[in-house]
C-alpha cells in the first residue's frame, strides 16, 4: 500500500526521509527543522575527509548503512549525496584530482542510477563510477581498483625504492675485484634486492655500486633475506674505479644506501613488502646515515 504525491519542487525531495502531515496549528518551520535534523544526524555521525571518495545512495537509510560500512573498512569519504548520479556529481569527484589525489576521483553509487550525461562526463574526466545494489560488491570493486592503482604506483617508483640490508663478504669467495665485482656474502639483516645501491659507512659512505644480480645455490634470485648466503655482482655506473682489496675488503660490511627519500618511498608504496625486522633495521640505518 502506498500513495503518489504530485507537487511542485519534488526534484528537491530526498528519498527515504520521513513524511510529516501538517495539521492546523502546527509550526511549519519547526516541522522543516525536524526533517532537516534527520539528514543532519546522519552527516554528523561521520567525519568528512579532505581526501576521499564521493558517495551517493538511494535513500537516507542506505546512505547511513553505506557510510557505516565504509568507516569500518577505513575507506575515506569526501562528500555524500542522495539519488541519481548527475554530471555535477562527477565534477565534484574531480576535486580529488585538483588535490593531487586522482585515485580518489571515484563515485561509489549504491542502489542508484547513473544518467547519460554523468557517464559521458566521467569518461571525459577519467572519474571512476562504481555501482552496485549490494554494499559488499561496492567494497570488492573499490578494493580491486585500489590494488591496481597501488601496483601501478609501485611500478613507477620501483627504481627509487631502496630496501634496508647489511652484507658481510665471505673472503673465500671473491671472484672478481673490479667492476663488475663478484663475491660471495652473507645477508646479516634486512633484504637484498637487485638494483640496491651499496656503500661502506665506515669509509665516509664510500659508494661501491649497485647490485646487478643475485645467485643462491647457483640459481638467480630476485630477493635474499637475513641468513641467506648468496653470490652478488656489483656494478659501478660512475667514472670511479672502486676495487676490492684496494678500497675495501671482507672486514668492511656493506650497507644499502638509504636516504630520507628512499625511506619515504618504502613507507608510501612498499609497506606490504617490508617485515617488522626490516623497519627495525631502517631505524638503525637512519642513525648510521644521520637521517632525520
């Protein structure tokens, strides 16, 4: 059982709000405040973020449920709305690109339609509109989207990432003393990766080159961790001719050359590839390299 209402200004009505009857003698302004208070109570229960997604839902009830769910999932919300997704909503989501957070130029549309103009504008502005009638499906879509964004960012900054590692040269396995230097070593801490710049702190941070290959049991590997015995090749990409035996030897431990920038890159993009002991080593190396 239901009723249909015909009246001017219905385009401004909010689906899901309480419908009040005005009786003789009622204070209309007081009733308006009561209706507005319902919407405000929902908005007051969540904190808008400076950086986050834009949310639209079909009714106040569904909006409240979605906001609660997104809060539990630690998905930040920039703003909210009720009803169909319009072109103006796409423009609002575009604000995230202006704030240098293009990954949040997203509209999560729960149980609402997306009109043609909005779809065209989203395609033009590269704004993602994710729709679903079930909250969990929205989460799955957003999670998959963010994983792709994260992997893309990792690829972009992979060469800037320097993982913490300390190596001890095994003097019995020194195969080539000049670039490319080749010798056996033990990983004393952290994780060793191809491309890692190595230096010797006790010799004024003498840079000896980058790891160009790693072998374990005569097989190439991409990563070695604490306790591994490996054979490494270190190549120099400068005019300096650093040589084992002349500038350093097995008594000198080799450290990955960390900077403030490389540490920030690890924090922003490679947390999932770092272990607790790796972060503990970073703390130690910050003291070695006087990094604030």
